[in-house]
């Protein structure tokens, strides 16, 4: 009788970081370098924000303070999240060769099972994290407050920075993108790493508009990293809501996680020796959250602010 192989493995510490990395860092906004990533946030991290009023004053013989420094804080508090998945080995028979699963009724876990399962769940987790970064809600199960939610509830967002959105089409997309940049304060324009963040549908309409106008050659031999609109770099955020855009600099947006913390754990557990079933469980836990530093340096499009 063939020996039944039962694999119960727990990857902790450094190994957990690798697996959780696959789940988090393949999220488009993070992988593409669209925001600042702060790992090893155990509970909370305070991001200090300094602002001054006019610095230059007429010269005098005496020392007179020429400005007032205002220090505020943004709190990055990642939320605890988990993935609990259970798959029956019976359903795997059509995906792996019979010899790989063994000939006994007590199926062996295929050699490639761990890699397949972790890869599959990592892709799904990355997609969920990407959506949460932009559209997530604080009270949502398996989610956290994303940038769109935070901006819609921030009374400090200047009304001049709010651009009313509409349904973006290939006929109006260039004008609508232009409205966002027109609202960007002079102090922001020309800032290094200034991005116009746009949703996938806006990007598709933009490409179509260029094609209709005979300018699609702008994208020849270019990746999404090199798309520029009116001198500002364009970042396509896959998780952003349709007909939505924001403009700010990369260093103003933060994603926090306990990514490399030693309490992270990823487990693939064969339940055969535990409860006699053919189930295999995948368990992952990590933390994730976003925050911006200076709301005055963000221009929104299509985000309705309920407090302003």
C-alpha cells in the first residue's frame, strides 16, 4: 500500500515575508511604485507633516521670525486581514497527473500543490488589496479605508481642489483630464514624482481618443511608466473607481503593512491526519492600510466630499 504523504507546513518570519510579499506587492499601485510603501508597521506609525506660511519678509537689522511652522500628523494604522481557504483534494485530480497525486484513495498532495495554491491565492489577494487601496471602506469585511473613502470624508480638502466628475468618454477624456491639472496649485506643479492617477476606464478612453486623433504613436514602444499628459506623469491605478482621478505627488501617499514582521504566518495544512478529511487549508494573516500626508496637495476628480 503506498505511503500517504501528509504535508503540514508553516512558513514564518522571513518566509512569511516572501509569501505575503507576493500577495501585497503585486498589487498594481504598489508594484508600479505609485505610492510610498512602509513595511514593519507593527501597530501605528505617525507621519509628520510640516507647513509654513510666507517665509520671505523685508530685511531688518534684527532677528524676527518670518514664518509660523505648523506641525500636523497623519496616522498610518494598518488593519489586520486574513485569508482562510479550504480546498478538497478530490477537486485537484483533473489539474495534476494521477502519478503525481499517488494511486491510493488517500491522495497525496501533488508536489506542485503548495506553489500552485499559494500563487493562486496570492493573485486573488493582490487584486483585493489593490481595490481596497482606492475604494476600500473602514468597516468593510476584508477591506480598509482606501484613498477615495478618506478623501470623501476629509473636511480639510480644499473645495478648489475638488473637480466635479462626469462619465468619461473618448470624446471628453482629454478635456476632463485637463480639468484636473488646471486645478493643481502652482506650488505642486513641477514637483518631482507628481502623478495624475487615473482609473483603467479613463486610461482606455484616453488611448482611444489618441487613436481617433491619429496620435496613438505616442504609445509606441512605451510602457505605462512613461505615459505623460500635459507634462505630468500618468499612473493607471487598477483599483480606482471608474470615472475617477486624483493628482498628487507619490511621496504624499502611503501604504503600510507589517509585511516583514515576525508575527506574519502562512500555513498550508493537510487536514487528513487531523480530521480524516481530504481538505487542505490555506491560512494567511497580514496587515494593510493607507493614508495621505497633505490633503491640501491632492486634487480629486469624481470624488464627492460629504463634509466640504
